[in-house]
C-alpha cells in the first residue's frame, strides 16, 4: 500500500503516525488475530484511525474462512479473574518469576 497522510489528530492536533498493530476479532467464539495491520495513531493522545481500504481488506480476510481455518494456531493462557489469582496456582502451572 502507498504511504498515507493521516493528517493531524482531531482530538489534540498532533500529527498522526502510521504504525503496525495486531488486531483481534472474536468470531463465533474463536479469537482471530490479523497481524501487521497499518493504522494511524496519535503519539500524544492515542487516538487511532483505520483507512477505509484497510477496513475492506480486513473484512475480506475475515470472510476467507479457508484462510482462517489454515492459519497457524497458538495457545494462550486462559486465567479466570479473581483477587490474588497468582497465589492459587497449582503445580501444573508455573508461577510468575519461576
């Protein structure tokens, strides 16, 4: 894609910079992450902007069920929220810092 001039932030008037982010979506209970999505981000206040054509590409990717089915899978920790959860680790889980 060609470089895009995002202009200035509508919130704080700081020039927007292009960065690459990992964008996550939950689809039918499954987490799908699209990596290296170009977005505009304000370095001052954090406001984010996505170009329309980038949004269209994201939609095409999300509608490509075969590509999603063939994409690499990763395991992630699934930790329930509760106070002092780090103290309730069992021997099958390593505590942070071990």
